[in-house]
C-alpha cells in the first residue's frame, strides 16, 4: 500500500518537473508558461491512466456488485497523491496569472504567500472536489462494487480535451480547426462521462437489483447518495460553464485580440479537468 502511494508521490510531481525543465531549457519557455502546460500535461496523463483503468475494470466485472478487480484498490492508492499535487500545481498557475496581470507585490515569494487566500476563494470548488475525492469517494471502495468505481474512473475521459482546449485558448488558437474539433469532442465527452455519469450509476444498480430507478436512492448506502448529491451538481455547473464558453466563442466569430483575451479569462473552470489555469 505504502509503495503504491510513494510511487504516486514520485510519479506525478516527477513528470511535472521533467516537463517543466524540458520546456524551459529545450524550448526556451518562461517558467510560468512551462508550469501551466506541464500541469495540463500531467492532468491529461492521469486522466488517460484513470480512463484506461476504468475501462479494464468495467469490462471485466460481469456482476456489478460482487465482482472485484485488483486494479481498483491499486490505482486508487497510486492516484491519491495526484490530487494533493494538483492543488499545488493549480496554485502555481494561479500565481503566474497574477504576474501576467501585473498584480505581483514583494517579489515572487511575496505574491505566492499573499495570493493563497485569493487562490482558495477562486478555486474553492476544485479544491473541495479534490479533498472530497480523497477523503470520501476513494475510501468508499471496500471490495464490493468495483464496477461502479471503474465507471467513476471513466469520468476522467473528458480531461485531456479540456486541457488541450485551455492550451489552445492560452495561445489564441480559438479559431483553428483543431480547437473546433476538440471543442465538440470535449462537449460530448464531458456530457457523456460526467453529466450522465451519476444517472447511469443509479440505472446500472436498478438493473442489477431489478427495481425501478426511482427506488435506488432509497436502498443505496447513504454515502453513495451523499457523494452523488455533492458531485453531480458540480458537473452540471462546470458543463454549463463549458457551454457558455463555447457559445461565446461561436458568437465572437472572427474576434479581435482583446475579445480572445476575455474568452481566455473566463471560458472554462473545472477539472479534474475543467479548471482555470491561466
């Protein structure tokens, strides 16, 4: 158990530092730009790993309640340090955004300590989401219902599209074909893998137990209902922000540089996926 968590503690920050070093010294990027792109790269790698794990688990579990898979607990242990790392990585990106906007005070150390409160206020939903995932959702797997945990892993499938979209917006590539195709895929992935996720979990259990869907909340463990009640509204909220950003970019058409900058400031906010990092 400790070995897997230690591996996660080394892997995710290690990939971030390697990517940051390569972008700074091989590509000549600034530290802030390297931080932002490296953070999104690590998020995408974790999302691909989680999605692949979820696919293996869900395709292997025929009985949604009784079947188990060794990857479930092992990947949970390995991925848990990612959420602590990601909170710090988002903070670095937030500090860079303040520097770009000219709000730095007292040097680099000064802005980072002074901006902790602002960061927590701006990203409170994402920070609470990460804490909740580690303290409540992951420990909920106790040898039963690995199928449902695998479905939850599949929610990460939307994250690479969100990260790529933010990188393209950061470099003002909103009107390229790549950005448009990625936007469509992002909307579809987020809607299918996050918005429909919790209704599908209840539907899958209703089929297993041969009961109507509306009865499932009455018989499901209270922890499951609490998790769905807290996490599903977040997904709906983030999906609304994505749709608003997409509509704004569509309405802008051939927007000016100032309009593109405004889109970059307020387009998306999630993640795990949908989070503001510029």
